[in-house]
């Protein structure tokens, strides 16, 4: 039984970690960190956990935490993990950081897009980008894993095989993504109020969203070339779910079967990636509450483009689920332990 | 490993049975019945089940089914189970009927409220009303269990201890209930369209809803007197969840502590009933996806009434979850097997 | 053309006043008060008003305002209007207060339920309770109108004719009300976040909600006796709409036709009250965006109770629409001017 | 007072025509056509119209209708208007067809994308494409107007000035569009059920949606070249609203001011087109219930692309509102008569 500490356990991603780990057979949460709710019962903050979790919230003391636990999840705003981590801590425990602090290898890119100084750039190289399906082996040996962003997980996995195999022109790649509102977090802000979000739909962060360089970097590794894309996120009135619709010009003349074979090459053995049947398109509801990514594509011969589509639950495969998947890999456990979550419908 | 057959597996309650049983360690679905989708892959009807369920839908042949399975769930419209069941079938298999056919002991009451003739009244007496927390021992020995309705489960469990202990005047009981839309089923009907339900709220079946006599009968047993109530259901724009707000005059002068002690007497050891802390009121979201009933109450000294409130997920504790709980009891398994479902939030 | 000033024009009720008055032929807004957004363009706060309203927000200076306008609407939190109003102001302008400050005649009741000291009790007697259908003549001559609450407007109008005619036992009256979320205002609070409200349903303020004494007072006048009720509000995941379901025992043996005749006696000539056809029940969607109250009832001979149901748009008939209706009466204009709003569906 | 007949008045677009025309000073509906509800009171089908519309539904007899009315709106499925129209009818009355029958000039393109034979191709040339802002003069003299589609109205108006001025490379144009569910109509179909749409998001008609050739044709006229695009619609859980996010490569080096000047050149005097302030992005809620199109754009120097965004209410500017705008033009009335609809928020 490994011991788990969560810093930021009362945000939505943190709460999803709690939900998932509650059903994990080989892990036990011993530290429910939450700066806002120190000493308050966790189940008073998240009442779904009444009679399930019997523990009070703790502060952010990562040094103390490192002494007590085998792995720390940081589900906190950008900058916090980088400001707390040090060699002493990493010598005692593993860290899975759900923030962006260690996702981007070029610190100047990080600082430019995030607008903050990186407080521990010395660990960036060591950190492994925790997209399990792509970096599985590296994750296994990591002390510090940078858990991918929600949009990025969906966007990268949807395009990865085609980028890797070089059949799409990366300079034409456009990612139009739509997200439910839990991705905006639990902060009490006007734009997140029910009446502002409900019956509304909007783009935001156009040409400036922070997940852009993360997608570019990873698809750059895949394709072997520098990638610059348009990424446009949208807010949609629902709790959970991300849908990425991606457009790229084809470099070769390919059939449905050709492309399907490429997806199968990378994903046929992946438990959490479901390449759908021909003409069935991803819908977020079919993956809700689960760690699945549903993917499909359509070739448009009129424009010589391919439209790739992917759907995830932003809090599971896009955050907590993938973090647990990383933990399972890091500790040599069954990769799917705790993640056999059947999507809930309706 | 017991073998399970489901008649009506492609309705919402049936699909929830599939979701839950997929995670059950000692049961295996071998028959996915669905008159509408015979021979179609189940995962083509419910795409959340893609790569999880690999089976085609079957017809309603209960005789054949009885030869193959240990227990049959009928998640079908009123009248079907009663028209199919017979002694031969019951001698071979157990039946858990999610319809209303065997819930009401007085066949004339059933026929009046449901407007159909009962096709097998000879089994009504034998059938056990499967409200596990109240009829646990009877369920254990049953061949035929009448799984309670969604509104009724919530309404009865919320008032039961006070009815049983005689502290409320049953002639004053009013149940005002609100439900999400999955309770209306998956039929393609105009009133269930998104644009008709969304941003809308309405009462329906006022003074005539079929769950009324079921609540009356069960609370009659509890209180030892004939009970006649007002029950008013409402449709609310959400997928899952029932909230029952119940009003009754107090027969005695009681304190919060008195009433809390009564609830605890009946529910303190019940895993799936959570009597909340003082001043915390039930909300449907905190039980979503789980088998919990959340209950609390408020005494109003100004009117000498008590307001009792209960919340469930209508598809779980209000249908499939309770049906599995009944199955677990009938087969001597851990009552909570397959039902350790943590509520999903948000 | 009368000149209008709004204090609190950037809350939801204030914004609805702006929407409605924009289409009013004889009134013109000259003061968009908003403490939070002073000097900011109104259309930057409510972008629906882009190219419609060209004015900046002003502060709460009621003295200055009184010199400039014919009528002031105060769409502000409890206590503000009472703290600002004085004889000098009322000698220059009329006030329609959308807060609760002048709704309740007994100042001790107000202070007990609202938990604040009343700053200008000397105007309570003068203030007219602006439920137009009931107090029309008094409103016409008023300087100070207390605009009714949203729940109360719906609850009172639904029961009023039966209370007035003495056919229901007022001691048995129970009001179970459900509201959309705009009633909670535009404050950035955790419980109002999209992810907390969406797919959720909850009671709140059980036995303690502030609209209770307001309903009791008005129905007390109608029935000629002291009225004490249970009033239970619920929050429902939609923007607009209140549905009140009310229960009372019948004092006489009445038929559908008897009761219909009573409703018609009071409402047949009322433009904004629609008593529905037999068996058609109120739904909030059918009144959305309009000033209508839709009402119907059902007699239950089994329990000798009548169930009365009413639906309004909380921001229109429950706030801004009724305020404009009051203004029209106070200035001798067509009562429906600016209020010919056709409900929007879907 | 002109006399109006509506064929298909009980679909969502037809009902929106009724809502809008109810407030029109110079038009009066005398024929509420509805094949499904002949002889039924219109206000029994759309109860928002109770006590507002007092008329029964009529059949589809266009010959009779032509004798009685000045203008016929056909808000019907594809093919119906083309099958009914003839020279005799057009000699007596004007027709505004909300279906696609007369939108596309090349009949073979129509027949290929819609999969039906065109029954009156002889009127295609005469028909005017009723996008008022672009074809205003032609609409004024038309007998037969093809009212544009919902997606197309939004997609075309958003890109039109840049296509017309030749600053974008039309071969790179991609339109990613998102729609509320009322666009799917009022048919009782499984995919439109509340529980299937709510908390879900999906693409559909990828590379095959019928609005594609309509956008291509109109933007082809604007740019003076053959246009072939990718158009991807998505379904979003809300009643009303379309958001189009459009991507194209810039042919010239342009600044924000350059592009803003182009938009202003075409739209500064257009009442119903609002080009937003810099950095304010369109949101569907800000136009809900109104005839506005809100538009803005963002230049991305990293990719040399421009992202154009537009938002409309699909039932108003995307259907009924634009149809009334066309009617106003055809009859020489104020173009905005009946359309001074202030967007409703929240």
C-alpha cells in the first residue's frame, strides 16, 4: 500500500484524484492538502465524500509531506510546485505535478506563455512528460512527472500517430477545442457563474492559450520538425468533457484504411485509447467519468484535408485519471488499477 | 459467478444495470435483452460500452433465458414481466422486476392506477418488495423481487423512521418530489426533447401519479394505519437525481436530537443511507452515480411541522443499484458488491 | 417622457430593468447606477447592450439622482434603500424599491427575518406593496412602492383568490417553490458556480427563508386571519423561472368549475395572469422573458386538498417587469407599456 | 397591414416567426399552417402563445393561401416549397422560403448534397439569396427569397468582408461551427432527447454537411474565385445560439487596424451586425433572442492566420428574424420593424 499526499485536494482536479484513489487497491491518501480549508473535514468541502473520507484538510507543507508519503500529487496553480520542490524532497518521494511547471522543456517558452518566473528550472530536464501512451517507459523510472494539460492530452493523442508517421503537413495543423466548465476550476469568479455559462458558448484565449506551446512541443517531437499551430479553446455549458476537432492537410494520398492502420499501430493495444468504428464520431458523454480517449477521423477528398476528432473527460484522462495512470507506472503497479471506470450514461 | 440476464437492457435503467454489473466481481451478464435492437451490438447502442461489452442484443425469450441464467432483471414497461412470468420460470431462476407489476399487493389498486389488467396476480403475494433497508430478510429468501420505483424509494426511505415510530401525523403527509429527466426513459417523445426540457420546470401527474399508491402502501405498513397522501412529481432539467421534500405535522413535541436519534436507530448501520449533519441539506449532485440516499430534516416550531428531505440518483438507488443490492441479498453475497460507487462531482 | 434612474443597474434584476425600459415608449433611463462599475460603460458590463445603451455607470448618489429623475428604481441588497431614502428625496421623485425594505409592515418582523436594523421605519406605513393585481389603486397614488419578491409574487398570486374567498384552510397552506439560479444574483460566490449548480437540485433556507413573512402578511390580508405557512425554496439548474406548488385543505366541497370561477373572478380581466385550461399545468418555459403568471390547480378528492401551481419569470414578473408595471400605474401610463413581451420558446 | 401566411408554423423556426411577427406593427398572421396540428389551437401547441394567438392551425394549401395573403413563409423541410410553388402562386403573393430549396444556384449541387430531386428548378434563377446585408437591393424587388441557413448566415457574414477584399487565402478557409439544439428541429428523435444532448458535445456531418456548398457559393461570389472549404458543425447542450470559428491564412501583412477598417467598411452602418471592440470575443448569450450578429477577429502573427468569430441566435438571425428582415425589405417597410429585440441576459 503506497501512501499518497495531495496538495490542492479541494480543487476539481484534486477532488477527482480523491474520487479515483478511493477505489484504488494499492494506494491510500494520507494527506488531503488544501490551503483554503485547513482543519476542515474534507467531507464538509466535498459532501459526496461523506462517510467515505474521514480526514481533515492539511496545509501545503511539502517537506513534512515528503517524509510521510511515497508520492505527492500537486493539483495547484502554476508556479506552486516549482517553488516548493527541491532535491531533498525528490530524494524522499516522487512527485506528479498536475500544473504546467515541468511540462515545457524550454524555460523561456514557459516563462513567456505563463508570465511567471520558473523557480526551479534545474528540474525541468529530469521531469518526464507524463503522457503515458507515448512516454510509458520514461514514466516508469521518473521521480518527477509533469502531468499533461487537459486540452493537450486530448489534442496530442488525437493527432500523434499521423504526426509521427509524417502523413500530415504539420504547418497546416489547426486545433479547435471545446471544453466543459470544470476546466476553469472552482474559483468563485464572475465568468464561471451558472447564469453566465449556461445557455452560452464562447471562444477564449484565441492565439494566446497556454496549452499551445505544450501541444507544439510534443507534436514537434513526434513529427521531428518545429511545429507552430493555431489552438482555439471554447467554453461550453457542461461540467465535464473536452472535444478537439483538428484539421490538417494530407501530405500523401491515403485511404480510410491506411489511416485506420496507422491509428491501430499506435493504439490497438492501448486500453485507454478507443479508435472508433468508421463513421462513429467521438462524443464527450461516452467517456464521461472514465479514463478513455475516444478518437476518430474523416478524410475530405474535396479539400485534401483530414479532420481528426478526440474526446476525453477533462478531469479524468485530462487530469486526475492520467495522474493515477502515471503513478501506477511509476510504482510498477497494473497501469489500469483504480481506472476501470465505466463511462456513465446518461 | 452467477449468470445474469437482462430484459430491457437498452433503456436507461437497463443500461445502468449493465454499467454496474460490469464492475461486479461475482456476476456476469450473459443475455442483453432488447426488443428494439435484437442482433445489434450492445456497444453500438451504448457507445460508452465500446471495448467493454462485446455482445449482441437478444430478444425477450424468458423461457430460454430461464434455462441459461441464475437471475433475470426485467427493466421493461409495466405489464411485461407479469405477462411472461410463470411457475416453471420461477422454479429455474430468480426474477428482479424493475417495473411496477409486483410492487402493490392489492391487485385492484394496481389495475386502477396503471390502467391495465394484471396478467399473473397469483405471484403478487409471493413477491417481496425489494426496499433492502426495510425488507432485507424477506429479500434474502425471495424468488421474485419487486424492485421499488425511483420516486418511491426516495420518498419512503426519507419518511420511514418517523412513520414507523409514530411521531408524524400520517394524514398530513405531503410529498413534493423533483426528478431529472432520465426517469422519463429513452423513448423518442416530444416532451423529452432537449429544447422542451432544458430551461424548463414543470409539475406533472398531479394527484394521479402511479407511485402514489406504492408510497401509501409501504408507509401504511410502517405506521400501522391506512395512509393517503398527496404526491406531486416535477420534471427538472438535469439527467439524474430525485429530490423529495416531505411535509408532515408532528404528533409530539420533539427536538432535533429526538428525531436524529430516530433516524440513527434505523439508518446508523445502513451503508447506503447517509443521514446528514445538522443543517446540511440533501443535494442530488452529492449522490450522483452512487447508491446512496442522503437524508435530513428540519423541524419548524412555527407550524409544528417537520420537513423531511431525501436525495438519490434515480437510476442507481432508484432503479439499477437497488436491483443489484437485491440480487446480492438473494444470492448471499456482500450486499455492497458492485455498489461501491463513489458519487461523481462535479 | 419620464426620466428614470436605476440604483443597482448591473445586478441581474437591474439589467432586466434596462432590457425592459429600452423598449418602453414613455420612459428613458438617465442614470445607470452601479457601485461596482462606476465610470465603466454599461455595455462593457452587459455586452448584450452593445450599440443599444451608450452610457457609463454612475454611483449611488440618491440626492443628486432625485434632482434629475422622475422615478428611482433601487435594485440593491436589503437595507440600502432604507438607509438612503428621506422626505426630501420623496418630495422630488418617486421610488420603486426592488429590495425587501418596505414590503413588511411590522418592522420587528422585518428586523427578525432579515437580521438588520431598519433605517427609516417612518416610511413603512406610507409604502405601498406593489403587487399590481391586488393593490392597483393604492399603487397609482404612491410615492414609494415596495416591489414584491420573486417567490412571493408567484406564491401569493397563485393562492390569492382562494384565500380571499375563504375556501381553503389557511393553517394547512404549504408552499413548495423552485427557482432558477438568476434569483441568487450576480455575486461571485462558490455555490453559484456553474459546476456546483448544473446537474444539481437542492432545498435551501428551509423554514427560515425571508420571503416567508411576506407571503404570510399578504395572504393574511386576503384571508382576514393570521397566516403561518411552510415555505420551502429549491434551487434548480436553469437561468430563469419560478414554479410554486402549493397545498391546502379545502374548507368546502367544491368542484373544478367552482374554483375556476373564483380564479376567473379575480383574474379574467388581468392581462398578465393567465389561468390555464383544465389539466394544463404551468411550466416556467412558457412564461420565460415575459411578465405573465401562469396558474392552474387540481382538486384531489382523496385527500380533500387542492394543489395550486403558478409559474413566473423571476426576473420579469418577479422583479423588473412588475417594477415597470408599478411605474406605469404610478405615472398614469398604460399598465402594459413596455411589457408586451412575448415569452420566448425554446 | 400586410397579411402573412406561414407554412410550417409549429416547428421551432415557424414558432419564432410567430413570436416575432406578433410584435410587428405592419404585418398580421392570418394562416398558421401546420400539417401535424390541423384544427388544433395554435396556443395549445405553443402554450407561450396562450391569450396572445387565438387561431387554429391550417393545412398546407398554398394555392388557397396565395389568394389570402401578401407573403408566405415556408418553414418546412427541404423539397416542400419547391414542390408547391408555381407561377400562378408567385403572381399573387411573395414567398420567403426558409428551407434550402432556392439557396443554391447550381441545381446539380443542390441535388447532390440534399439527395433529392428539385421539383421547380425554373425558379432558381429568379430566387434571391436573402442575406440582407449583402443582397439588400435584390431582395427589395424579389418575389421569391431563399432565406439563408443558420450556420451559413453566421459563417458567411463573419468572413464576407475579408473574402470580398481579398486579404485571406480562400483555399485555406476552415469553418468550425457550434450550434445549440433548436437547430435540430422539433422532431421526436432519439438523438435530440434531453438525456442524449445534455452534458454532451459532438461533431456531426463532418465533411458532408449540407450548409457547406451554400457557404462556398456565397463566399465564391464575394471573393471572385471558386471556394472549397471544410465546414464542421458541432452540437452543444443549449437551446439557441451558433458560434462560428473560422481560420484562414492572410494573403497580406495586415494590422488589427487594417482588418477592423475592412469590417467597418461593410458593417459600420449595419444595424444588425456588431463588430465588437478589440479583444472582446463573440458569445452566443449576448445575442440570444435578437437579430444581431456579433463578430470579431484575432490575427495570429505566429501562424500568419486570422481567426474570425461570429455569433448569432440560430432561430432569429439564423432563421425567422432574417426572414422578417427580408419581408420588411420586400414590402418597403423599415428594415428593423419587429426586430428591435433586445438580447435577453441571462
